[in-house]
């Protein structure tokens, strides 16, 4: 059985040498020099990293903090500006909650993130994982962080074969037992780094792992098959239609999607509901009475719970056509969520 006292010390020694360089992170050398993490940057990075890779998040994070350097700056931002910067990062409810949380921090906590786990949980968009991450990483409080990397490390370290998600309580208990009172923030980042760089999903580099000797799965030769996961059900396929209308001056007809639901608050093309059957193909009600042309090809996009196939219809309309048209100088395709940008790209091909 791994030594719960020795393991954190071993991992922290490894982290002090091998910590990844992150734009939101205060590394171990800086921490020892007395530099403290900025809770705003830790919180923003954790929200962005949910269901998204570090490689993807880096550029988004740097753009956000350059444009809105403090939580007060973000709280004062226009919703459309924030949603536009978020476009392409996916899981758009996170962007809406980002604004709600920033405004709550300003209104309820005078612009200062509370150094209290229970208070963090009361903020919009902050659940148990994010509260634990901010508490430990930003404030060095002893709270256990359990993300996918940590789950994988714990499953292998203790050779746990219970499939996820049923294994989560046991994995959390194991992770909590290892979380030290000394440097819990660095330790949380160290376990995540270990999972991301060495104890990777495929072909873990056991030979250079600081926990290779006490790892029960390595001893049993089962590390490659852990963690086990309950098979997922096949995703359903939904169908819909979007309408791209362009005026003679180049302006595009756009809409802001309803606040609730998928892509809530984002810019998008008018279109039909997305339904689970393609018989008959759902076209909805066109936003304008004009001559619509069905473009060759289709848009395919995958969300968390379903695949989407969109038919794209295009029309060029007169200059005096009324509606919520966005002029070329104000329209940025990059402000569209990915699925809507795919429809625009199809219209340009």
C-alpha cells in the first residue's frame, strides 16, 4: 500500500523541478520567493479548462486577461464582447456564468474573491471542483482537487478497477488522503501535471514517474487499462436548417440566441429547431420571404450529448431589406460559435 506520508513529499520534489509553465500559474520558484497567485487568473483558467485542453485555453486566456485584466474590468464588460471573445471555446454556459460570477464578486465581495471554500461555492458557475481548485491553488487551503488527470493517477496508483463514474467516491477518498496540509496548492497542480505529462491516458511513462515504485497498477501490469470507464451510449443525431441572408451592402442577418439553452447568448444564424429525426428535414420558418438557395454540402458538428447536421440556405437580398443586419465593419466571423462559423465558411466556399 502506498505511503500516504511520503508520496506528497516525493511528488512536490518532482514538481519543483518539472512544473509546467502556464500563463495563469505562479510556479514553485515564484511561490518560494513570496509571489502569490492571482485568484482572478486562477478562477478564469479553471473555468476555461473545464472540458477543454490546456493547448486550446492558452490563447483564449491571454486574450481575456489582456482585454480585462481584473475582475472589475470583466464585470463591467459588455455581454456581447465577452461572448464574442469566447466564441470557439465551446460550452457557452461557462461564458455566461463567467460574467455572472465576476459581477457577483464585484457586487457582493467588493471585487475580491473570497478566500473561503463555502463562499466560493455560492458564486455563479462555481461548483465543487472549481471551488476546491481556487481554494487550494489561489489561497493554499487544504482542499482536494479531482479532475480527469487526478482520477487516472489515483486509479493506477491504487490499482482501482471500479469503472468511472462509479469509482469517483473512492478516487476522491484516495486523493484526499494524500493531499497535504503543507503546500496543498502546489501539490494539487503537481498531481495534475503528473497525469498530463507522465501518467498519460495512453503509454504512460512509468520509467520516469516519481511514483513508479509504490504504484500498484505498474506492479500488476494493469496501468494501461486504467481507469476503467462505463461504456457510453451512442450519441443521437439531430438535424436542422440555418438561413444566411446577405444584403447588397454585404451586411448579414444575425440573431442573438436565447439566454438559456445551447449557445445561449451567442450570435447565430436564424434557423429551425434541431430535432432527432431527418424525416421530414426540419426547415422551420425562413426569417425573410425571399428566394433561398440550398448550398451544396452540410455542416456537421458534435456537442456533448448529440451530433448535429445542418442544411445551409443562402440568399442575397436588397439593400433596403429590414432586419437585424450586421454591417461588414462590425461583423467578425470569429465572434460566431464554431457550428455557426462552419455554416458561414460553407457559404464562402
